[in-house]
C-alpha cells in the first residue's frame, strides 16, 4: 500500500492538470496549439471538468490510504 499512495497522487495530479488545460482550451482562454479542435468548443469544458474531478477523487483516495 505504501507504493500505491504516491502513484495515485501523481496520476491524480496529472489528470487534474490535464482537465484544467482542457477546460481552458474549451473556454478559449488557452489557444495553444492554434489549430486545435478543442479551442472554443464547450464540450471540452465539461470533459475537462470531469477529468479534473476524477483527478481530485484519486488524490482524496490516496490521502485516505494509510501507510
């Protein structure tokens, strides 16, 4: 269990960052790369939010694991 906790935290953080990036692209705040199909598409705001929440859930689960 001791090795599972940091793995879950890192995966959760990666999912949260990716979700935030997707949301910001969907909102048109980040337009990199400029020819991305995600820029300005509201579908990616919801997808990013779900991905970010999933990452936070993994982090919370990892915090509850006792080493």
